[in-house]
C-alpha cells in the first residue's frame, strides 16, 4: 500500500513559481513510476509530468515543457514539481500519483496509476 500526501500549493500571481511536494509512504517508492496530474475548472483531470524510478526518466505534457520540472528524492520518499512562469489557466487541484510499479510504458495513462494523493490547490491570479 502506498499513501501520498501533497503540499506546497497556494495563491500566486501569473509568472510566479511554486514547488509542490508529495510525501510517499512505502519502502518501494524509489522504484515506482510517479506522476503529477491536475484538474482545472471545466476540464477533466489531465497529465502534467511523470518520472521513472531509479533511472529518473521524465516526460512532460506539451503545455508545461520548459516551465515545469519533475524530480524525486528517493532517500526522502518525496516527489516534487517545480512550476515556473505559472499561468492563470493553470489554476486547479494538483495530484501526485504512483503507478505502483516500475513500468514506464505510456506514463500519461491515468488508469495505470494505482495510488493517488488528495490533491493540493494551486491558484494563479492574473
């Protein structure tokens, strides 16, 4: 079983930065594919970024490439999402998720993520 707890959300202005954290339980955190997803008003939950286990391979949604960085500290069982140059349309609830496996294939598929956090609110004002 894996438990995930996000933190770091808040209210910022357009162009500002935020770093989200996701604290994970479980001894096998380091080997699991992890992802960040978000639900913005009026839209379904969407993929943001993913990171592999020990090889730390990364993949990003086109909309965040060059502005967001996903990383992990396996010693601390923590996943991060550094978000720079935030836009008002990125206001929403951000979730971290664990695939519960090291399988990297198509890391954007939400259905393949077995464990989810409760989400953290990010609000970007214009």
